[in-house]
C-alpha cells in the first residue's frame, strides 16, 4: 500500500507530490505496522490501582465533601480496581464504592462478591444485596453467607456508607451514574447526609493520567493501528467490509486486546459514521474508512484512518488533505493552557480553509481513558484548559451521504510544551492496489 498526503518520512513529513514539509518535531509520525512487535512497558495492575487510589485520596483531602460515592463502572474501577463483569455485560453498573480518606467499602450484588474478593477487596469491605448462590469447598467462604444480606441497592449502599463511617456529613455522589429514583431513595435513607454532585469532580481526577495509564492507552492504540494495517494489507476489490473487520478484531485479540468497535465501511457506506460492517464487497475507487478501538486492561483506544482502492480522485485527495490539515493544526497548537474549545475552532477553520466548506462538526476530539469518551471534549463552549498528562483523541471526520466518508483520528498525551502522539501510524491517505 502507498500513502498520500502529509506522511512522515524518515526525515520529516512529506507533502503529496514529494515536497518536503516543515518538520513538526514531536508531532512527526513514523509508520509502524505491527503493534504486537513493540510492546509498551506497563505498570503491573496492583501498582497502578494503588497509584490511582492514592491520587483519588489526595484530591479527596481538598474536596468540598467528606467522602465520595462512585457508581459508574469506570469510576468504581479507578477507585478500587474492581471491574464488574455483570456490569460490563448488562451495560450498567450495580456496584457502588464509598471512598473515604481511610477506608473504601463496596456495595453490590451478591454475584459480584466473590469476584470482588478475588480482585483484592477485603471481605469486610463488601456489602451485598440480592440473591445469588455460591457453594464452598472446605471451610465456608464469605460469599456463601451473603445471600439476602440486603434486599436491594438502596439498603446496601446505605449500609456501606455507615460501615465506612460517613453516615453524617457531606458526601459527593456520582450523580451521572445514579438514576434519580435511587438518588431520592438514598436521600431518604440517609437523612443526616448532605449530598453534592461529584460527577465533574470525579471526571477531573481521572482526566490527568498517571504514567501507567498512558502506557496502557498507548498499547491499546498500537493494537488498533496494527488491526488497520493488517486489514489494509488484504483489502482488494471483492473483499468484504465484514472480512476486513474480522481481520482488525483478530489482530487486536492476538495482541492481547479486547475489540470494542470495528467500523470498517466502504464506498457510499463510508459516510455512515458509526455503522456495522456488512458483506458489501469493495470495488475500485472506493473510499475505505476505519474507525476502530479496543481495550487493554480497561483502557480504550479509538483510532481512525482512510484508504482508497486505487489512485484517489482529485476530489478525494483534496478533501482528505483538508481534514488532515485540520488535525495537524490541532496537534501543532495543543499544549497546557490552550482550551479545548479553541482547538475545535482551529480545526474547523483550517479544514474549511483547505477547501472543505462548510465543514460542520459537533466536536473534533475527546478525552480517552477508562471510557472511550472522557472530559474534556473538544467542542464549542468547552473552555477547559489542557493540562499536562491529559489524554485525547483528536479527529476531523467528514461524512457526505451519497458520496462517502473519510477520517483521521489520533491518540495523544499532553506534555509540558505540546503533545506526544500515542499512535505511530502515518496519517496520509492510503492507496490500496485495485
């Protein structure tokens, strides 16, 4: 395959046509085809969990509440290291974590108790509700005695709050993950507690990543890139979108990742944004759009690239150059103190100046971590300044129904004086032999 556009060559980025562009320093990308061959060193999970907990407790010491009740799967994982499989399967978290300066107590279904103990949660630090049966070989295990400990989540969370010693005072609540009826029931069950919305506070704690988190995000990004490269290598007229999506997913799995989305769309379907890949066979002249992501130990990737079967038309090349210029502008401008909103404005302005006008977007990037979309979002009105250690995906997609779609999306970490990409794959428009 061959790349067109501002690809990074051995001496710096090269513009289409062979003219050497201004070198972009740490924005320069070098092509690397197999994310499995260069493993990124990562922190062992117990050490990472301990570091995250320490960071959370340090922020809690200065918080406007005495303790915080985390409820989303990502926030519970961040605070405790426990990931609920039932929550992942059903799409909602039934586990809450009451975090104080000296103790953390979980409340959750009985079915989560034994997995939580296996993950390192103390047996006195889990309050169960509901009915699920574990049997025990030898001496009776704690999980076998928790059936019907509490009838429901309200009673279990209330008991966890008291067990943690914060039945009076001010508690921060993960309101975005706590349905209104549950909030009302907790308020009634804990009349001596003043509740404060801690949604934004929790997001702020998680927004700045620890080095171990950045390493996991980089691993996930490399696996997504490896999937794109592997699929591009076998793309040809007659090969279907679904076949390429399976190549992407298989590459992720072989590298130790868990595929979460594999958007591989072609021809007119490339304009469908988040669409399921089908048995549509590729044809010469098609745009081929990849938007793929996986999990590595709970951390997400979200990477986008575009290819064309054969040489691109002038319109395809011009439009791709425009969206790539928009992304390049973001990468060059991003640094601590710059607002997410200003990066959005810049991406749209530069893309339009490149000839793609009007260029309309609701956002041009987002934070990424234990969730695929994290704060801050690169969108209008998001006057949040970038901070060293934040991680983002910057993107400038374009979708035109009846014509096609294209995108380029990269992951990065904010450094002291700019950004460092977590991706290594060249960003140019890929030409697949047709």
